[in-house]
C-alpha cells in the first residue's frame, strides 16, 4: 500500500499556473494554500488579488476570490472584512500595485489597523507589463524604463515597505521574508501563518513582504535570479521582523 | 395661498434656524413647505440666507427670488434684497444693524432693533427669535402659542434655559411696538 | 409615520438605512457631507458602519468589497469626487455588483464651484467609467422622491446586479421638505448566492471578476449584461407627465430644474400658452417612448437644465428630430428664475401661433 507524503494543498486549485519558469509566485501560492489548509479556514476565506502577475489568482485558490482594481485590494479587503468580520480576508499584491498606484490604500488600511492579511510580492520589477521600473527597483537596476539603471536623482529611491508600515500604529505585524532557499521558504511559511493567525486572533493589520524573483524580466536563469536576489536585493531589503505587537486596538478592549 | 419668505443675514445670526421654524410650523399645520439655504463655503461669518415657502398647494420652484416677506439682519442683505420684495409685501429689518430705511411706498416696513433688544435682555444670539415674534404678530401666519410650542419642541428638554430664553425672546419681539 | 422636515442629503441617508443599507463609505466633499455625518451618527447605533475613506477611490473600492460580500452598500459624493470613483464604478459594472452611488452635483469642470449644477448628465448617462456600460440613473425632484428613489435604487440594483446612481444636485441635497418614510424597515433582503462570503466548504468558490482574457468570453459577458439592460429599458422607465397631453410646448427637465419649470409652466398656462412637462425620473433608461408620443401632438420641445444642453441630444434622438428642440440653461451654480423660463416659453409660443 502506498502512502502519500506530498500532495497539493486542498485550497490550491488543480490547474496549471500561468507563471513563467523559475518565478517564485508558485512557491508563495503554495505556502498560502498550505497555511489556509492547516488553519482549516478555506471555507471562510476570501482572497483578493488586484492587477499584476497574480491577477489570475482567482483561478488558483479554492476559496472565494475577488479580482480588484490596480492598487485597491486593501480598500476592497476593508469592504469585505467590515461587512463580514467572520471571514478571513487576504490580499495578494505585487510591488507596483502595493507600493506605487496603491500606496494610499496600503498606508491607510494599515493605519486603520484593518484586521486583514497582506501577502506582498517584492520582485523589484513590473512583471506583467514586461519589465518596467517598480517602486522597489533598486538603484542602478536596469529595467525597460530605466535602461541606464535607476538613478536616485531621476527616478528616486526604492520604497522600503515593511520599514515604512512598521512606523504606523495600526500595523500589528510586518515581516520581510524570502523564498530563495528551502530554509527561507520554511521561514516564509511561518511568517505567512502568523499573518493569518493574527487576523483570526483579531490583532490587526499584518503584512508579509516576500522577496521574489522574476527571471524572465531580470533576464537571468532561475538559478542566477536567486543568486541576484541574494546579492542585490537582500542588502537593500534586509530580512526580518519589523513589527510584531500584540494588538493594535488594545485601548478599545 | 402661497407665502414666499427670504431670511438673510450673516452666518451665526440664526438665519437658517429662523427659516426652519417657519417651515416646520407650516408642515405641522398641514401645509406644503420648502426650505432652501443659499450655502457658502464658510460656516460662520459669511452671508447666509434661506428661502422658505409655505403654501396650501404643491410647491414648484423652492427658490424665492421675489419674496412676500424679507427678514434682513444686515446691511448687505438689505441692499441686495429690499428691492426684490413683492409689492404689498413686508420687510422686517434689524434696525440695530441697518441704519437705512426703505424708500418704497408699496411695501410695509417693520423695523425692530432686534440685536439691541437681545443684548439688553441677556439673550445674545436671540435676535432671530425676537424677529420671529414680531413676524407672527404682524402677519398672523400662525397662531402665537402654537408657534412657540413648535419652536421649543425641537430643543432637547435638558436645555431648559434655552427653552426659556427662546420663549422670552419671542415674546419681546411679539410685544415690541415701534415708536 | 408622521412627516418630518429633512434635508435631501439626510433623507437619502435615512432612506438608505431603512432599505437595509448598513455600510457606508465616503469622503467629505461639499455639498453632500451631511450624508457622511448622518451615517456616522446613526450607523454605530444600529450595528452598521460608516467609514471615512482616505480618498474617493478607496471609498468606491470599499463599496466594491462590501458589495462582493453581499451586503447593501452605498457611497456618496459630488461631481469631482464622482470622477475619481469612475474607475471603481466601471469595475463594479464589469463584476455585476450592485450598489448605490449618490452624486449631489456641483458645478464643474475641474474644482468648479459648490453650488447646484446638472453638468454631470453626460457622465452619469453615457460614460460613468470606461467600457460598454450603463448605470441605472435616477433623478428625483423633491425630498420625498429622493427618499423613495433611494429605496428603489437598492431594489433595482439587487434585481439586475447593476450599480445605481441617484443624480441629485446641491439644491436638492441642501433643501428641506417634509418627507414620510413609507412602511416598515426592510429586514428581508434578497439572497445573493453569488457573493464571496466564504464557501463554507459546501459550494464551489465564487469569483468576483471583471477580467476576461479571451475576446469571445468578454464579448459574451457583455452581451449577457446588455440583455439585462434591454429588460431594464423595457421595464424600469419612469417619468412624470405634467399638463403634457394637450401641450403645444413640452418642457423636458429633471431634478431641481423641473421644479422651476413647473412654476414657469403654471405662469404660461395663465397667459393661455399651452405648455407642459415631461420629466424623466430615470435618466437611464430614458423615457424615449413618452417623448416620441408627445411629439405626435406637441409643436416644439424646450430642454431646461443646469448645464449647456447635455440632455438635448437625447430628446432629439427620442423624437427623431421630428420637432424643433431648443434649450435654455444656466451654469456655474446660477439657477434660472421661472420668469427666465417663461420668457423662453413665450418666444416659442410666439412662433408656433
């Protein structure tokens, strides 16, 4: 008799991803699905993915899903969560979405301490539109709209999302993780689980920033892309817990 | 019958409040009423006015361009609206703040030093209600006691002092006689 | 229930609550801020929510989220704010999400002014966002009708799964009239099996989405929606006809302007000029048939609006240009007087004699 030792999480749909070879979106999707399974919350979870490479996330998760306008997922999540607090609500957003066009929605959902979970994919580039500069593109990085490399004086400096959000009183939890090695993937899953658990425990706004690769638009092989992430992104975006407090709404309890 | 009333002055003089009292009274008396403020960006200190219509038939335009009755609480509104009063209409002017007199012979002019009367009687801010008292006396549009009852019914009962002050202000206006 | 004297903004807010709306998201802008203030006072006492968003854009997306969750939800704004909401409105149409959007119009373009206007007619009826879309657009002309339209808006929105707009103006928002809220509060709301409320592990997942990468799939979703639009055009047209049956001159007007026109028509009738009014209550669907029918007996049409003539083209199309259509309007927050409109009626009356 055979024994299953590895299988698809139930909350991950049995369909092929559209993601490019070597892209780490697949890993993060799986981690999110594993966490939903382990917490037993699939039946009450609502996921929200706005515009970006993960726009089709509604095809990949088995829970109820909403496709939101570009940048607006935290506002949509606010609407869902405030209407049905019993639901577990998460957004899955890229860097352009969360830290450029949706900055206001991100900052204000955090400052309100919305009891939601945000999974933030930082790969330092716009993937879906084909490799343009993202707010998190690092200085010197070549993209199709920074063909001579990002220059501070011209395009400004990269946005440090976890650092920024950790200054806000409504943020309960902000951690930056990476999915470049098995060890880091295990740590990433732990962080994602904590971000969902926080919501169940009504702790407030929780965000996990995941450093990810975009081999296609970086113009690197998947393996080289992982190396590039470690060498170039990690010094700019150090991994770690930026904020972890018990309950942002304590004064009301 | 349709009575078109324009109440004008500075924000903070209770112009809108006075208009609401008339509209509310009219509504409770079973008449058709409308109340339309001319609103500005400023909450206090700017010019303010409201159009009130009380009628026994359906009200068309809620905007009063040619009032039957004008309440004027400052010189600006006197200059702007006095000429628009319908022939046979009535002007109620706060003579504490308006030194001019109307030269029109086709309207009735009632001058009440409402602001002075208010401060003499320690009823600061009560000029509007003093004028309402005089208005009810002159027009007889509504019964005096009923009007007072309606006016104070919108004030929370825990503000007994305010109720008393409004009653007092109304009766000062009602009983005021020009020399 | 007895009549109460209320501002249009407050009456709409109260009517929304009585229609079962427990979620309001908005952003302050004159002349509609009383709605947010009213909601902020009332909602916490009845287990509802009034949330001031960081922007109009965020507010409409919160509405999108709440509507996805299956609750009755509304937002309100005034002209410049509605422009900001148009992205979210388009997404809501594309995702077949009902909601109430109230536009208490002020003058534009740009920051414009804060006085009443009707210059968002085109925006409301033709292009409330990108894409092939319509909203049901209701244009009440009294505080009572504003309250009634609010409850109608929620019902129509749920029935057809479309966003509904109430197109009001600064005067309607700010003026007070007696209003009576009919009947009891709505407690039984329609089922929304499509809502994203969690599968409960009992059904397949629901997806709220406006994205279709296959052209034929997108086309069929649009076609399906337009079939619903056809039903709306057939069943939901609302208008008021006032002295129109024997009228030589038909005034076409809506909202606050129709009140001024009513006074002007009364004056014209006293002078022996046969004027009447056809007042669209639904600006979309538009009362085309009523106008076409009126064109069989009337000689001329006069459109009156607080803009530069935006509705004129709809009247011309409805009557297939079979009669002359002239226009009179004021802009910038200036309201026409009944006398100004009467002057227009007289001019037309003079030439059709």
